[in-house]
């Protein structure tokens, strides 16, 4: 009897959370306790997360998008301000500022680390600029030295969108999210650690931390003493208990992702149709994503056609993310000139992210490493 092809019986996802009995037991214990919000699990999760990153404060919230919104509000961003953001990122980086009445100012990315191009930022600064929001794309930390220098000279705040950068370091030193005034993390299921939905704000600034705690809990200082215009942005106790378990194994999770990234690097090194990720420090990234770019000008089909063919072969791939300046939601801020964003547009047409997660098996990764170059070779011009 002929054996069915690997991809006929097996589909490899882009990501999959790594849970074991610890998370199940922790969640069950919270349910049995009867205290499902504002309890000891969230307090402990915050304390442990702050200790892990060596910061004074960690404030747990309901998701990463909320973390951005609350942090920006606590930092004083308001109507009439401008926020400089990368043109290639998840939309929440931008809409969080827009929700507060700020105007997004898009900056192009580099084609090395795919982060905000610090060399272009200074020309975007105006008297209305309040905050820089660098994104540490795929777990690779942006050029924080250059951005911090610009912020100092122009009296700007920095909010690090470290949603994807758990335990990533900047040049072997500080953790992502701990370099600017404030940083945020996301705990959705695609991230290295997950609480299902959840987010965390980190800062060494006591005033910002106090404002974040107020805003996430209706602005209540206790006993219905409302001292700020807040809302319910709290993280629940079940999610916090799961987060503590995930945090305890985060070093192991990141180490496994780095090992899998090295296998991809080695496996694709001989394929001249693939640009593998460039990293400032090979062990600094947490490899939240393993994003490659295709030499699309040397192929007879588009990147989207390659994605479709890989899907047919059981390999999930995806573009993370399109250029935001073209998105309809931002039309009210006026037309944007494509010529200002050559790198974001090149990324949009050539990039795709590959499966990378703790449970990715050697057999699965071998199949990916074998299949992608073969598919590309079949479409070489």
C-alpha cells in the first residue's frame, strides 16, 4: 500500500501554544478558589514579570492592544499630539494613539531588521510630536540607541511596542520593553508565552505605573474614589495563573525557538531565492516570527501564489504585515506618498513568516526546509 504524502495528512500551523499539566492545574485551582479577578494570581504575575525583566513595575491588562492604549494615556498622549510609528506593524500600534486623538506619523522601515528606520525619524519630528513608538518586529529589537538620542534632543517619550519581544535583548544588554519610558507585551496564543488574551505594561517610572493602574481599573483609587477617566482593562485571575506557568518556562521556550531559527538559517543558506533574517546579535532575538523575504523579481509568480502553493503542501505561512499607510482606516489623516515607504512596500510584496513554535517537530521543520526551496526553484525565471 502506498504511503500518503506528508502534506496530505499533516498541516503545520504557524504557531501553537505550549501547555502542560501545570497550566491546567493552575487554572483549575483558580476556578476552585472562587476568586476570578483582582486577586493574588495577578499580583504575583506582575511581581514575577517585573523581576524577570528587572524593572520596578509591571501592570497586567486584558490584552496587548489595551496595554498600548493605557500606556500612551498614562504617558500623557492626547488630542493634537503626533506619534511616530513604523509603517509596517500590527494596526494596534497605531490605532491606540488614534483612539486618544493623536495623529499617526508613519516612518519607513529598514530592510535589515524590518524595524522603524531611525535614520529617517528626525525629519518626521514636529512641534506636535509627543511620542516615538518603535516596534521590535519578530522579536528583533529596534535601533534604540539612535531613537533614544532623538527622543532626548527633542524631549519626546518612547513607548516600546515589545508585543512580540519577550526576553529579547538589545545588543546583549537590556531586555526589550525596558529601554524606553514604557514598554508593553502581548500574550495572545501566537506569542512565545500566552495567557489566551492578555498584556503587560512595564516601566521604571512610578507616576506612569500609578496612572496605568488607575486607568485599567475605572480610575478608582479605592472605595469608589474615582480619580481618573478609566475603564475595565483588568486581566483575570485564570489568565494570570496561566501566565505565571508560562513565564516560568519562558527561558526554555525562547531557547527552543532560537534553536529552530538556527536550523532554518542553515537549511536555507544555499537558496539564493530566500533572504533569511538579519540580526544585530544572533542570540538577541526571541524569534517570535521567522520571517523571510523572497527574491520575487526572479520568480515567475507572486509571493501570494507561493503562499497558496505552500498551503496546498500543508505549510502555513503568512504576511506579517502590510504597509499601514495604504489602509483605508487612516485616510482621514490625508494622502500618503508611496515614495516615502519603499522598504515597507517591498516587504509587503516579498515577505512571509514561517512556522516557528516550541512544539514544531524536527520532521515538520525538515519538511519545510526541503519544500520551500523546491517550490521556489520550480518558479525561477
